[in-house]
C-alpha cells in the first residue's frame, strides 16, 4: 500500500464544498471520515466504519472498501481476513463532505458483520421507556450467516473474488 498521502481538492469556501464538483473531504481531528456501507440491491444498512485519507483513496482506486480501524489503529481492506469483501458499486459524499455512503455488493455469504450477521445493526433498542441497566436488546434479523470461529483466525484471504 502506498506510503504517500493522497491528494484531494482543497476545502475551499462553503459553496465549493457543498455544491461544487470537486472531492474535498473533511476529515475529523483524528484524520477520519465516517463511512456507511449499504447493500447495493436492497439498501439495507450493513455497517458504519471510518476511513482515513489512504483508505478513502484506496477505495476509490480499487473499487473495494478499505477502512481505518480505530481499535487496531491500522488500515484494513474489508474481507482481508474473512473473504467477505465489499465491492463498491457507488460511492457518494454528503453535502459538507464529512461522510461517505457506499452501495456495496458483499462477497461470501452476504454478511458484513464480524459476528456472522448480515448487518452490524442486527439488534433493536426498545423505545418508549427511559433506558436502564435492565433494558434488553432484541435481535432483528434471521440469525447468523456464518460461524465467526470458522472464519477468523484462519489464513488471510488475499485473493479478491470475482463478482
């Protein structure tokens, strides 16, 4: 992976940022931008993650989702361990260019979450009462699509699948 810092357009004035035709992402104080991945076919929200400038540039260049892991403090290509790559069909940026939205196709069983669920948003929070330590989440999907113990810890999946 390149060691050079990717070059994006300068931020410019409000009109240029909000309505212009140049990509001028606004990274936060940690050098990150929020990235949301949704299923290209049905629009289901699959995951929310973050990208640094290098991850965003690699995503644009390769057409496969790359992220920056805040917990591991490193760049990662989605699917590098699991084989569950995300092929980017469309990448959009919001009006003030501080978040990206990607429509993706998933490789493998169609699960984006490392827990085995299709989406990282597989639990619902009950509404209508104040939160308390007893509040119970409910699973809102059909269950796991793969067994994480069979996927993670195995050899890294270096070959990007053909879609």
